[in-house]
């Protein structure tokens, strides 16, 4: 039944959203036991990933999403389990590790929240903790929606578990591992926007700093 619904959703999403995949040769051949770390712009991101990558999925989703019957139906068929924000326990981490160890594909959004601007935010520690505890590889994925809501997805190289394994003797290892995933996502995003002939979205602070720098350089030239 799971495979039936997954196949059906895959067909529907490919038709409705005209999904295009950059680097399709990098679509994981593994059946499970790994993590997909993706940027996050829409509640439809999980089924988008499930439409492209074959396998049995699990992913955590905020419990509010389960209140809408259609969204609940779609994400449950894709393997979602609810997470209560601010619950203060490690249940989501445990469930995620268990899912990977059961040879499922865990989809995780390491920014922890959706981006309304397309800017990729800071990669949080959750994905590193799960990958390290499950000793699982991570596949970075970046999704872009155009103005017609069509989707282009870019898939990166597999990051081996030893690259992001937390070293308990190195207090900076968590940050280093998160940086590896962050740089992979940013690189994939640049490829996506370059392919579309667009500029990569920038954080407001970075954009202001860049404009100030250009203005200062122009003033210097005038002198």
C-alpha cells in the first residue's frame, strides 16, 4: 500500500509541478539507511523529495500540519511523524535515528524552519546529531520553486558518515560537521540559480552590506 501511494504521489507531483532534476545521475541508488538534508521553502518539500527519490521515507513534521486533512494525508503517506515544538525532549532525535536504523530514508530540513525568501539559513545541530548517532551518510538536496510553482531539484554528492561524525574530544566538531552540510546546500543552490540565469537570494543583512560596499567603492572612484 505504501509503494502504491508513493508511486501515485510521484506521478501527480511530476505532472502538476513539472519537476526537473539537475544531476539526475546522483539520485541515490541506496534503498534506505541514509539521510536527505534539504533546504525548506514549502510544506510540499517532503513529497517533492519522495517523488524523485525511491524508497521508504520518514521525516519529522510540526504537529500543526496534521490538522489539515489533505496535508496530513499526503505527508503521512510519505512517512511523516508529528513533532511538538518546544516539547523539550529528545523523542524526535530518537525516532529519527530509529528510522534510519530501520533502513528508511530520513528527510530532514536542517534549517529548522521554512524560508520565505529562498535564503538558506544556518544549519542546526539536529541533522549532525542524528547522522552521527545513526552512523549514516547524508545526501544534500536543494529545491527551487519558480514563479509558476514549477520545481527544479539539485542533488549533491553523498557525504560519508565519517566526514560528519562528531568527535567527542573536539568541541568544535559539531560546528565543523554542520558547516560541511551547509556548504553543500549553498553550492547546490548556486548551481540551481545559475542554471536559471538568476541571482542567488541573499539575506537582508548581507544584501545591505554589499550595497554599502559598492557605494563606498563608487565614492572612492569618484575621488
